[in-house]
C-alpha cells in the first residue's frame, strides 16, 4: 500500500503563489518572503512590519522591494489596504474563499483588534439583496475607545 503524505500548506500563501505564477511572476526572493510572512499574519500589517518580520526570518529584502511586492499583490487582488486610521498604509491578505474579519480601532492608544459577527454578515447580505446590488465585499470598522482607554462609568 502506498501512503501519500500531503503537506498541509497555508491556504492563502499557496493561493497567492499560484496566482503570481499564473500572472507570469516567478516565485522566490522578495515575493516569496512577503507572501510567506503575510500568510502567517492574522491581521493587517504595515510595509515596515513586513520588512522587519522578513528580517527576523533571516531573509534580506530591502524596504523598496517590500513596497513593490505589496503593490503587485494589491494589483492582483491578493491583499487589500485596510483603513484603521493613522497615516501608515496597512495591508491584509484577501482570502479566496471570502473568509474575512473586521476591525475595532481605539482612537486613543491606536490599538487595532479584529472581530467577526455572523449576525452582521447576515444583515449585510440581506441589505445587498434589498438594494438590488451584487455586493462583492464590504468593510466594517468600529472606531472609539478600547476597554483600557474608555472612561470608566461613574459609580452609582
Ligand atoms: Zn485585520
Ligand atoms: Zn464581513
């Protein structure tokens, strides 16, 4: 009996690599390093964070190359820019199966947290049908003060 060992690969990184290859880009070098890094991130990161993460992996990729790869991934729809306030562009992987999350942003300390909510997804889907749009996606960001920064309620 032959046993076939299937290595479980990261869904997004494998998808991104396939799309890059289909678009005529060889994998390797800066592209592979950025894709590997983004495939492991759970939320949005800046180009600087990508650059530092890659360096921690022991790979040498210049910041300019990181920006070029991010622009390419954006153009191919593999990542999206996420507006979580601040003046630094943040990037996040776009999953081919539509899996996604939304963001909570604290205006005081700048903390960004992720959340998902099935009821919200259902409501947005229903809204799309009601307005007669073929909705391809949505962004939801809640802004305010996080649990640490929020003024505590006055004692009764
Ligand atoms: Zn995120
Ligand atoms: Zn959603």
